[in-house]
C-alpha cells in the first residue's frame, strides 16, 4: 500500500496527553516543574487538555522503580499512584475527556482488572480506555514473585487471552443490564468461572490501546486494538510506512483499514516567532539533558557509573565495558557494539568540540515537532490528511504547564485550518475517536462460548 492510496481531505487531528511520569524528557529542574504525584498536577493537566478539546488523558505505568548498578535511579520519581485510582478521581472533575489507564497483562488477572476497568467506564459515563501492555523482564516480576516467568513470545499469547477474556466478561451482561450470563474461561493461562458484577457503559467496552512495535506486536494490535500508541511521531516517511503496514495487517485479519486509530507519541515545542524557534528548542534540550541525566545516559553505553565525571568535560578516555549489561540499566546500546559507539562519539566530539553533555544532546533521538504555531499546524495537518497518523499523544516537556501553549496557540491554528474540532460532539471516548462498536459487539462473534486459547 503506497502513500498515494491514502488521501483524507476531511480528516481531523486527535490529541491525547501522555502523562508518563518516568522519563528524562521532562524538564525536572525548572522552577515551573511541579510534583509528579500531587493531585493538583493531574488536575491542571487534565483540565487544560479538556479545555483544548483533547480526546484523552493517558497515564503511564510503573510497576517497579528503575535501578542502576543495583541502586534506585536518582532520576526516577519516588512512586506513582495507581492509574485507575487517579483516573476515577479525575472523572469527577471532568465531563468529556477520555481516561486511559496503562495496565499490564503479565502481572494482573483478567477477572479483577476487567471489573476495575468496567468500574471506571461506568463512573465516567463511557470515557475509559485501557493501554494493554506486556512485560517479560525478571526484575519487574520480582515484585510479584514471578521473576522471568514468561518468555517474550508467551507474553503476547497471555495478552491475547487476557483481552479476549476481559471482553467476554464485559459482554456477559445483556444490553438492557437486566440479565447476566455465567462465564467459564479455560485457556493455557486462565481458568475462570464467574458471574460478572457490572453492566456495560454507554460506549460498550473500554477503548483498547496497544503500543507494541515488533512484527508480533503489530499483528497483536491488528487483531485486538482500537488505537495504536506508536513511537513513530517524528519522521513523516517513517510514520506513513508504519501506518500503511498496520493497514495491510488489518486487511489480513478481516478488519477495515480505518478500524484502528494511530496516535504516535510526540513532543511539541512552540515559539510565537520564527526568530525565537531555535532558542526555544535549545532551551528545552538543555533542560531535558541536565548534567546528571547526561552522565546517566552516557553511562548506559559505557556500562558503568560515570557520576564522578564532569558532564561539561570530555567523554571518558577509557573504553566501555564490552560485556552485556543488566536490562535494568536501559537499552541505550540497543544491541550495538559499545566500543564502536564510543569511537563514533569521540570523533563527533573532536569534530565539533563537544563536551560529554553536548554529545548526549547531539546524539539524542529527536522527538516531535518544533516551530511556530502556524508551522506546526501545517505539518500536523499534512500528517493527518496523508494518512501518516490519526492524531498524536503529546508528552509535555514540562509538567503541569506544558500543554498551555499548545491549547492557547496551536489548537486555534488547527481550528482555522479546519482540521480540529471546535466542540465536543460526544460524551464517550469511543465517540471522540470516531471508533466503531467493540469488536465483539458487531454481531459476528458468539460471546456465549468459553474464550479460546
């Protein structure tokens, strides 16, 4: 499927805000940076997003604090409230915006999680979403006494059974909520016999998001997801290739090519004048890559603690540790030879006279869009109308005020171009996104039978 196959002159930009918590792309050190766990921070972000007519407020998940060399990473946040608890509280102070909880299929159980998600969906009037993620690493599993209990391939097998079981639980209530059907589930991962306790919400099921990018993950999304939260939110050609690949996979499983909305994660940096764009871009980068952050990221490549070095001094003179490093340290090497990376970075530093911190900035993966509101609006419209994505899940570079400029400057520019709503026309998340009914509510699936393995 080529880019010429997709032309959508009437397509609209959908926005979500991704409150991720754990990351190094948030500017933590600025005086305007607020708490990552206080309710007031969440209130500010979600009410700003709703004022900007966003589709959804999207929460990340952390089941264990990150570690480095056996110690809690200083750059992590000290805890994170449960996503469903947070979103239930936020449902009471909002009216329209969707509420998406990241919840793990590896370390939850479907009977419990399906009920909690259904509860959020009912309490919010049909605004709940579920970002279904998987985890197979042992260090997270240790918190659940299950360290390393699933191989990589098995995590998607479990996730597929999990989602099918959750949907069967949600479908066990009659449409009029006056009758409930007993459910038995027998698969390789689950053995459940229950009478579900909650009826469906106005949107039928919580909207299911998925973020896997491997071939297996893409097939899983095509078979199960309503929305894909992709990492292809910076380069147009890359995003279009991903979207076309997903459309091909949708056809292969018998779904329409527009049956999934694609909303890549991205960052948006705005300046009112073109002459101010570069200065704003540099300010954001320098705030994101503090000396401590730079030492931590370069340390991932070198395979050792570099905190004793000067981040504004040169790269280490010694070579990286060539041996594999613990997955708890991150994936900066990404399977590449660390000695070769060091050689490339030293050549770059010599050529441009860069410090360690400047190398970290120079070699960082650029994420998102930078420009004036008009410039960025034009580019986002191109993405949407060309079929490269259906919208964007925005990670603010500072919390809680990072959305303010987007709502006040960018949204009006998009509205002037006719590519963004001027009011909410639905009260459910499924309605905001323009999604069809849930897969099992389209009259073609027998929900009375046990869930297949």
